[in-house]
């Protein structure tokens, strides 16, 4: 079995639930490849573990095909002769007859695939839970799937399941230290720069990290996965949108492609898309947010410390952004094998792209930045990327990451990733940025530099920055 890293809190919550002395229902949500079923498998490894998975929703798959797949898996688990069920109630009840008094974990993986073709699936699942599984106090039923919107609609926000779900888990990417641990367990021994190169492409997605081979360098791994004809991440983008959004995949693709160019509010996004769908754009953004691909960042007033009216949307998934900028434009060359001998550094804008990807990664690891700055989360009013729009009275300005603390202090954070030495020019850029900010009187400003790569002695001795944080130390 592959190494398992992290998820200590989630495992403990599942264990607490299993010790309750009653049948319990848990829901695990999260992005494709985030490790939902792997978490359930890890939790169930010392228990009776019964796993069922829906069929991928390719063209022609019917509700009966899904039931047949379920009964085949059931027959395999309990060494039964092949059988079929024309109704989900029959299939569920057949499973009930084989449950014992041992601690048992039942996993319905990709439940949205399992039930999307049959509108009676969720109601019959609820009846089975009420009338059958409640009689088995040693059972924990886990429902999970990548289409979080289906789970939200049919399970979490359904009145039929009100009061029945005991635990919701939404899996985030692994933290930077956990990613390091996972790669170390796989015997990857690259430098700090190599490590962050890999995370720039994969983010903290466990399945992507598991594809890294220890005998290859970071560049060789990225080439194999992203720039070879049959590389695992060459066609992953299409699988994500075909599996998750089916016939609506194109609208979601368009949103991600535009957001890959930079943060936008809903009005700007709608204009860039030439989209006339009205309020449905907000629904599409919500779906991408639920799936873990897009994050939203509300603006706020420095003076009042309250949320403003505008919200910026950001493509927060490292793999999707890397695909849009580097894999998709080169698909024809990838098919021809044109990248087999070319260094990755020859790709246009390679180093600035790595810096932006690193910024994306750090925003998902804010607690590490808090710790490096000696902060506690309760002291922070707001922290987000910050965009100040230009007007007649003020200049436009964008800050990689801005933290406002309760004593009216602003930590203006600049994130840099470079091979060559970073010098005093970063101070001048920071001064210009701070000068552009429209600030109330009485605010303190603390410039912060987070860097990966060498910095000059002159920059270190300038004592301009409140903190200079080597990202490798995180």
C-alpha cells in the first residue's frame, strides 16, 4: 500500500464517530484525486471494510448499469454467485443481509455517479438507512464523491437526510510539510527548489504527488507527467471537466481559462466571457468553489475592518493553471515528442509562472506564514490577496498577500521565486506598492518578503523588511 500522510484530524473524527455505539453516516467531499476514498480505506484498514464505487458517467451508462456494477462488487466481496437487482432498494437490502456485528465501514465511493441516473436513488438510500442500517450499531456508512454539487443537493441540503448525517469532512490539499513528508517517504531527494517545482505543478494533491519517481529529477518527473504523449497529467484536465461537469463542461472550462489570467470580480468575469446567463454565473462559480478549483477573496475596508461589496475570484488549483498555461498550448508538440530533449526553462515565462504558482500554494498554507510572523489567527482581521482599483483619487495596486491585524497594522507581503540572486530592486518595488495604497491615518505598515532562492547580502543588511522569510524553512 502507498504511504499515507496527514489527515490526523479527519481520522480522529471518524474514529470518534465509530465509537459512538450507534450506526453513523459520514460525508467526505473534495476535489478529484484529493484522497477521499484513500482516507476511508485508511480508516477502515483494521475493520470490516466494504467498498462500492459507481461507474464513470461515460455515454451510454444507464441506471441499471450502475446497479449491476454494485451487485457485482457485492458478489465479489461476499463470494456470491452473480445476480442482478432491478431496484436500488433490493440492492441495498441484499447488502444488509451480509452485515455482521463486527465494526464495519461501508464506503459508497463516487456516489454521484452511482445515483445520478436514477432519481429514486437518494430517497431509497434514506429509507434503507432508516429501516435497515439503524439496526446495525457497529456500521459507519461513508458517502463520498468528486461531484460535490450533487452531494450538496441530494444529501447535505436534502430535507430527506436532515439530522441523519453525523459528520461532514471536506478534504483540503496536503500542507507543505505533509507534501515534503510524502515525497520523502517515496525517497525523492531533490533540493528545496526541486521540491517547490513539483508543488508548483501538482499543488498538495496526494495522487499527483504519488506519481513522482525517486530516481528522476524534478524536471524529469514534470516532463514525464506533463510533456510526454501519454503523460498522466496531459489529459487529466479533460477528465476533470468531463467527469465532473459533463455537458456543462465548456462553460466551466471558460471560467477557469479566464481566471488563470488573474483574479476577477463577477462583473469583470461576466464581461470577459461575454456571458448573458445572468445569475447562473454565480451558480457556476459556486460549483467550482465547492469542487476546490476556485477560491473567493472578499475585499474589505481598512478603516472599518468590515467586508466590502466586491469579491475577487481566483483560480486556486495549481494543476489547472499549469495545464492552461503550459500543457494545453503545447498539445500538438507534446504529441510529436518535441519536449523530450528541451529543458523546461526554455518555456516562455517559466520562472514568473513558478513564482505565481508558489503564491497560490502559500495562500493554502497561511498558518505557516502566521507562525513565521509570530501571529495567532485570532489577531487577524483579514488576510487575502489585495487588489486596489485605480480611480481619479488613487492609483491601482495589487498586493500578493495582505494581512490586517487588530492593532491597525498591515503586513504587505511580497512573494518571490528566483534562481538568480534577489537584490535591492525588490525594496524599490515594495516602496512603490505601499505608496499606492490608500490608507487611513494611524496605520502601521510592515513590509514582508517571502522568497525561494538566493538573496543578496545588501538586501539582508538593508533592514528594510520587517521579516525576510525563506520559504524553504516552512
